[in-house]
C-alpha cells in the first residue's frame, strides 16, 4: 500500500512539473460576465474598417508537445474619436483554424480536423466567434503595451468579457494593434476536451492544458462610403 501511494505521489509530482513546464505563456486575461458594448454607429466617431486580422494561438499538453497556429479575423470595424478607440467588433472565422507547426501529411490535417469537431470548437454548429470592444484604457510604463482592451469574446455561443494588454497606434487614417501574448482558460467557453478537471485524467498522458495563449494582430483604415 505504501509503495502504491509513493508511486502515485511521484506520478503526480511529475505531471505537475510537466504542466508547469509546457503551459502556454502570456499575461492571464481577466475574464468575467459579458458587459454592455458601446454602439459603433455613433456619428461623432470615425469608422475604420479592418484590412487584415489574425489570432495566433498556442496550445499544449501537460506532458508532451505544444502546437501553434492561426485563426483569421473578418468583418472588423473600429469607432475612433481623435486618437482613442471607443468601440468596435470583428468576427472570428473558426473554419479558418490552421496549424502552422506541422506539415501537410504529417499530422497537420488530423489536428486541424480535431480542433474543428465537437471535441473542441464545433465549427459545424458555431462557424463564427465574435469579439466586441467594451472599453479601451491607456496604460503607461509597460513595455510594448499602450492600452488595456476589455471586450466580449463569444466562442461556441458562450459570451464572456476579457481584458488583455495591447499596443495600439492611431496614425491618421490608419490603425494598427498587436497584443503581447495573453492566455484564456478554454473551459470558460465550454471547451473541455482533455481538461485535467477530473482526477482520473491525471493518470493519463493526454491532458491538455486549459490555458490557450493568444496574440491579436490587426490593421484598419478609415472607411469612406
């Protein structure tokens, strides 16, 4: 009995060490209940349309490999007053999920298919996610960060607010925004496949860390009717 307990303890320590070693890195986003987003159609705002946008992601197992990839953003717009972003939203094209660290024919298609099925993002039922800006507040004294962005993130039909850091530059008729890496807990949006939420899963080497690291990149230009 003592030997069994000792082996179990060693196994749990090993798993915990592996989880810490392989967790997605980045500032942990503050998550909460969805908030009321401002209207992007206010006439006092200048409207910018997104030219291009991408979410880069990193996911990892507690013990084993991590993988990275991209998701395309579309139909984005920002409402700006002077130099300040006041509102905005964009769609997250879940069908565009791509794995960028695997080659075609070497696991890339299999992993992409798994991410799109019911175990993860269920793209057939929920082809689009959404992000709505609620508030953008200036930040000083932090390298590569000019603002904190609070907004409502919708995935798989579940809407929650998140706050994450970003560097935003308004340059005349152009806007660029890029965030340092930040993490969200996927289970907050009902994505629980491979989660370590049950003790039974701890005995397996297939645990997937709940935290996903994200980097947001987008640029936009003034929209003229």
